[in-house]
C-alpha cells in the first residue's frame, strides 16, 4: 500500500492540492469514500496519506507528533515540492495537519499552507501522559476493535493469523533482514494497525504542556482554517482515568477545541467523533468539505 495515494481530481491542475492525513488507525482509506470535492468547474487534486507502516515492513513510526509531522511534510513534498497546500485530516490527522502548518510557519514558509481542514481534531497540547500501561492498553484495544471494521478490512477480523497474543504480534513487526521482502502483506495490516494505535496513543499523550502550535498573532499560523466539530460526546473508552476524562471533556467543551488560529471557522455537526465517516454521513461530509474548499483562493 502506497503511503501517499491519489483520491480524485486532476493531478496536473493549477488548483491548490489537498492532502488528507490518516487518523489513529494509520489508514487514509476512509477518505476514499468522499464524493466529488470539486465543483463542476474545478478539478482540485486530492491525496490521502496512510502510515508507511503499511507500505514497508522495516518502517519504524516516529515517537513524537513533531517528528511525524516533519516526515509527512517531506512526503507531501515528494508529490508537490513547494506549496501552497491545503492540509487536513480527521482526529490524529488534523493534529498532524496543524503541526505541519506550524512547521511551515517556523520555516518562514507559512504562506505555503493555504488552508487547514481539521475534522474533529483537538489541539493535543496539555494532554496528560499515561502513567500506567494498564490505562492505555484497554483504550488501545477498544480503539482497535472499533476502527478495524471501518477500514474495509472486516474480512480479516477474527482470522487465526490476526488473533495472536500481543507479544507475538510485536515480534512480528520486528525489522526484516536485507534479503527478505520489505513489502507488507495484507494479512499483516491488522496486527500493524493494532501496534500503530498503541504508538499513536503514546505520542499524543506525550504532547505535554509544550506549545504545539503558535498562539494567534504576528508569529502565529496565518492561513484560514476550518474545524468540523462534533457536538455529541460519546462514552469514554473503558479504563479511561478521571484525569483523562476531564481533559477530553475540557477540549470538547471549548468552542475551538483548543486551536488558537485567528482565521478559524467552526462548523458544528450533531455527530459523535467515531461516526464521522459512517456511510450514512458521507454525503453530508462531502458537501461540507466541498463548500469549504470552494472558498479557498487558488
């Protein structure tokens, strides 16, 4: 599976391309369910990003959001060496999109981010670290069981090759030798997804109090941004500590989910976070994003 893939639109178009980064599963596959994101007079190119963990067996995921964002910016530049870009994503993908905009701003290339599209993504700044794996592990397992069927891999769930003990699973992700095939077999996708969720929970929780994106002002992110925000808070995953529940609810109740950009527009939808890409909502999601992209210059 290629980590960057073309979803729709004319790749030779002069319109600003869209890059949509995967959520916590590491798969960008849900973005393939969008309808046309361009109007009849446009053909804006749209690309999805999945984690390279599904492309190369030797790939080792970064251990911080900043390192992951820098790596993904480098990958975006293999498709388009220079901006402007429209960068977005759902959940973790939106966090990474915000960090990429911050990196471009720090490089003095803030104008290369034409627009941010944050699909129910919070600013992770201040997220508490897991003090005990006993809290993280049931959350990770709940997320794996929730999101695996949504990735179009339902047929693999329950496979004897997939349902292995965790220690065996992690050994299966050890680097391969030079004489082995580095391509990832489809039967490895779900074990890798489970591993990726564990890693992603750790790096989000490791964001800590350090400023994640610059505050609004002359040194802040200057591009326009849209936050599509859920108005229904679902149940907390089993094992979530009271402190983490408080943090989640605090961000949920913030109008901007903690994002400080001056040019931020918030679109509220009566939906739970985990159901943003359900089949019965894709037509409405497509419409909202198509209308949002139509407002972007270029």
